[in-house]
C-alpha cells in the first residue's frame, strides 16, 4: 500500500512570517491525522524557517526547484545540498510554470531530479500536457516523453522512492480540474508505463499525485481513482484550514 501524499505548492506566495504562522496553525489542524505524508513547498526564502516551525511534526518541507550543480558561478540558483542544509526533504522539479516561463526542458528536469536524489532529497517530478496537446490527442505521448526523458538513467528502486505529479496544464489555477475519469485514465497510463519501463517495484512504490484546481470538495472523487495517490495543491494550500480539509477528505 502506498502512503497517501499531499503537498502544498505555495508558488511565489508567503513571507517568512506568513509561512511560520501557517505552520503553527496547520500542524494543529492535522494533529492526529495519521498514515499520510504531508509536505509544504514555500519560496526558497522561507524554507529554513518553515523547517524549524514544523520540526517534530509530520509535516516536511520541499523546495519548488533546485539546480544540479553543487556550487559555483550560477547567479540566482540554489543547490540540492544547500536545500538539505536549510531543512528541505523534498524538491519539486519540472513544474509546468518552470517549463513554460523559465525554459526548463526535459533534460534539465532530469539533471535536477538526479541532483536532488543524490543529495538525499526526494524529487517530486511534475508532468502534464497543455490544452493544445490534449485537444490534439497527444496527452499520452507528452506524458511518455516527460517520463522517459525526465527519469532517464533512474533505476527502478530509485523511481519507487520518488514522487510524480500529473498536472494537466489546463487545470492549473483555472478552477477547471480534470474529471476523476480524466485523471484516472492518465494515472493508470503513467502507472502502466512505470511498470513497463522501470519494473514492478517502481510501479507499486512510486506515488503519483494529481495537481490542478484541487479543492476540499473535489479531492475525494479524484482519490476514488485507484492510481491517484494524493495531490499537489496550489491555491487551496495557501490557507491552513483549506489544505487541512483537503488532507482529511482525501486521505
Ligand atoms: P492550483 O491548485 O492552484 O490549480 O495549482 C496546481 C499546481 O500548480 C500545483 O503545483
């Protein structure tokens, strides 16, 4: 059985003070909620404070990105080792906003995921098709490309330990979530490819999250799909009560 997994991606929201206040409320809200992995991904600036504020709780901290070099003349970038030292345990890589706005390619996603894992961070690798690609019937081809390129060189045992997030780009921040059937179909495809390309251990161990307009009132139906292991939540993770309700309704 895969442990359900809920991660909040705060994107470019929340100062150190706001992140700490969130943590204090959220840790209380999810006290007694067992058998789930809970992760918050703040901006880089709040990682250290959030790790401190959630210490000793079941809530772990993720970065929203990572650079693959250990150190050097790479202005603006942050290495995996630096994130570990700051208190992160997970690293989101390949979010569609990174791909679309900042040029992250599949090859970069691969290097970032590898660097994260080598440093002891669990990569949360995001994949997903645009509306144009879905309407052209290319959804599975896009997912296949993102999985093969993004996880190139990973062993089955490594894939078993990482997290994939299926986030259809057309469902992000639009209020238009994929229907449970659309999500279920994509997740089943991803699971089948993991089995085919990385083996049974990978297929059975890897958590595959759904992301895109997840709310407290649609998570239960999405989680009703057998291959949806949890959610990567944007907007609805910014309020502790709202995110805690998603965790309770979706676990
Ligand atoms: P929304 O939940 O705001 O649609 O964002 C989803 C997302 O991009 C999470 O990474």
